[in-house]
């Protein structure tokens, strides 16, 4: 399928799967780097590191299975579009991501395992490779950082790259509401305290990905 047709498939969704833009944050926040030594930052980053270590310890175990349904909006330069998203993970290493355009009935499914990745729904049949982000871009024309996003949906940095510029809500139980990783600036909103966010906003230069999680089908908290 030509890229122009792919763009139409996603852009045509604009009226059916609208994803909200980031809202203004309310309440006090604290911004920390990995080297911050203030008591507030040490407490906040320490709690985040404990969550990351706990998640890393079970990332190949069945206990780390999770699934959600939602909506995703992608914009790159002057181009943009929306799609429904279904994410089913047996673990952090084995998962499937389906993007669907209800207006055009076009859909793509990405299957990822430790052995490699395959994308379905492309003209000419399935295509396989090592890089799931590249495969999904070949299928849809969009850069969607799914390899990092499997951790971002838990408001945690991916263990594959260092993160910086953490932003936490202030208070006795700081909650991460943003950080920078792999060239992306992340912002998290919504969700219950102690649980995953409901909305994830990621910006990389002129590229943006906005994800709204409508429902979790399994517990997302390790």
C-alpha cells in the first residue's frame, strides 16, 4: 500500500477516535535529574528505581502479562492521524500490538518475541525483522516507539536507555508525571495513585504520539 493511502487510513479516523491534547498540570511539582541530591528528589527517584527494578525482575515472567485497549494519535510534521490500539502482552518480551482504522477497515498487527518481530496486514504479506519500530513504520508510515512504550504505559523508563529530567508530583508519595528518554519527552496524566497513567504524551522534535488507555484487561501493576 502506498504511503499516501496509509496516511489516508489514519487521517480518516480523526473524527472517530479523537485523542485529547495534554491538559494543564495542577498542583506543585519537583524536577530532578539522575544526580539530584535534594531529599525530595532522592525519595522520588528512589521509589521510581524500586519500581523499575521490580518490573525488570519479572519482565520475562508470566506475572508481567498485561493488556489494554485504547486510542493513539500520531503527528509528524504536518501529517497526523488516529487509530484504535489493542495491546496484549504475555510478558515484556512477548507481545502483540494491533492498530485499526474503523473507517477504512485497515489494520496492522505487530507480533514481538525474543526471537524477532513480524508485522501483518501489509500488502505482499507478513514482513519480519529484528526492529519492531522499523517494521511498524514500514507498515503504517509512522514512528511509534513500541519497544519503549511497553514500559512507558507503566510510567516507567525503559531499561534499554538512560532517562533524565524527571518530573514528579510533590507530596509525601511523589508520583512520576514525566521524564525524557531516547530523545522523547514524556508526560503522564490520569490513572489512580499507585497505578499506571491513563494518558501518555510523547514528543520527539516535530513528532508526537498521544496514547489514551480506555481499559486495562489485566493488572498493569507489577
